[in-house]
């Protein structure tokens, strides 16, 4: 029976116009996530160690490692989907430990680039996708909070590693300070290897890329938005200390510890907004957070005093932490099959890695540190994050259908009332609408 929806806020689509993901859904749906329980929350705690070791170095190493961290997800995503989660963790632990150990003996730039940039970068890339995908597989109703709690490990590491290295290096030297960090990383990763337990069974053999995903406008627009936003997102992480010294006039120690302040604020940013994301959808929270990030970078241009730079660091840490923790949750919500989480995350993050790769080098060419000219690079970073926010908004609008479309519904009760169930991919939230027939 063809009918018209009467609720003004109802959003529907014709059954004949179902998305390609729904038409190609596997014949046997995977078991529903437990959304809690001992094993589920243990995976959240365990995954926090993976993110703990996949995020600590971004604030002090360089773009190459950050690029590899995200790019390697293109390969590790399908490997994770095939059930080799422990192999990825073991490989990541090996590369990180070996890279940090070799860094402690390095004396020339090519050696540091190979050990710290490439070896550690490969190790971090092996850990990042499993760190968020395994948590997403255990939750559907509280997924954003669970992923946020796990990703908070990266912010905790940003505080611990930054302070530990700053305290140890003057006392025992660069070599032994780096070796201590290497053994801390190895210990936490071995603990994770013991606790990790995958929930979903491996799916059928997949290709490295799931190109059918790009037939979905929302997935394509989101991936494009993430790539553009990541061009400018990390600029403050690299240049807040330099700006604090050169423009604000703080001491070198104070400027360095701003990184710890930024990461500490990021802990709350990775958790608090995620409670809201579980209620209204992660993309609905990510969009305003990205607009706020852009506004903060624009405001940064006018900050010239200590109180202002501290306030900026706190707010930027909070909202950038929200951005980073919500990204994998959005990708999971756009994936119709939990067994494809790894592949789709790897593709989205792999494309986004090129934004990380080109962002800071371009900004570095624009600014002039010796003359204290930061405004051009700040405008560049703010504008790219603003463009990313607009693309996120377009992805959200692509999910909204037109009111008044005719749909085929089944009768569910007396008085000829009918129910329409629509899954909102922005957060995987199932909403029921009651409608009256013509």
C-alpha cells in the first residue's frame, strides 16, 4: 500500500532506492554486539594500550611517522578482518621496540629517519586499526563512549611520555631515556597481546580495497572531509611550543609542557562528547567539533599573552581529541557489516594520511619562524579544517531523504497504523516512526 508520511520530522527513502550496502548485505548477519560485560570492557582497557603506544610520538617526532601511522591502515584493515589481530599487535610491538632501540643509538639524520620515522611508524600503523576496530565490534549502542575511552590512552601517553622524556633526558642522556620509553612501550603491548580477544569471526577473503564503499555518497564525502581537515589539524600540535616561545615570550620549559597540557585536555575531549554521540550520532557531534576547531585556529592568530595561549591549548586539545576519537566511530557507523570495519577504516584513514603528510610541510613553507610570521600558516590550517567541516556537513545532509516519498509498509496493529523503521547511519541509531496511511 502506497502511503504518505504525516510526521514532519520523519525521514524515509523508497525501498527500491535502498543503499548498495543494504542490497549487498551478507546472507547471515553477524551476532549482535554484547554492548557491555566483562569481555567487552576488557577489550576497551586493552585497546587503550594500543592507542597509548600509537599516539605518543606525534607531538615530537615528525610528519613521516604520523603519515605511516594512518597509511598502513590500508593494509592492516583487511588483515584484521581476516582474523589476524594478534599478529598485527605482535608485529607492531616488534617494530616499535626495534625502532626506538635503534633511535637510542642513532647519531645521524638518515638513521633517525629510518629508525624513528619508518620503523616506529610501521609499528604504530599495525596497532591503530585493531585498537579502534576491535572495540567497535563489541559495542553498537555505546560504541562512541567505548572507542573514546580506548582512544584516551593516546592522550594519557602524550602526557606521560612527554614529561618522562623531558625529565630523563638531562639526567641520563638521550640514549637511555629513549630505551626506557621503548621498554615501557614493549611492556604495555605485551599486556595487550594477552588481553585481546576478537569477537567477530573472520569474513570471507577480501580484496585490499573495497571500492564499492565509494558508491556511498556519505562514505565518500566523509573520507574527503577527513582528508582535508587533517591537513590543518596537526599544525598546532607541532607549532604551539614554538609560537609560545617566539610570539608569547614564554620559557622553553613552559612551551614544551604545553604539549602535556594539550594532551591532558584531549583525554576529556576523547570521552565527554562521545556520551552525546551515542545519543544523537557521532557524525552529528563531529560536525560542530570540527567547526569549533577551525574557529579556535582563527582565534589563535590574535593570541599574544600567556593566559591566552594556555586557554587556546586547553580548548584545542579538548576538541581535537574529540575529532580523533569520533572519526573511527563514524566509519564504523557507515559500515553495514561489522566484518568490514577494518577494511573501511583502513581505506578512510589511508586516504586521510595524505592530508597529514602534506599539511605541516605546506604550513612550514608558509610561515617564517625567524621573523615571527605565523599568521599565513594559521589561516591555512584554519581554512582547511573549515573545508573539512563543510564536507562533513554535506555527508550528513546526503543521509536525509525528502518528506513525502511514498513507501511500502506493513500493518502492525489496530486503527490501520503502520510502522517504519529506519537505521540512521550517522550513528547506527534505530528509530521507529508510526505513520497513518492515505
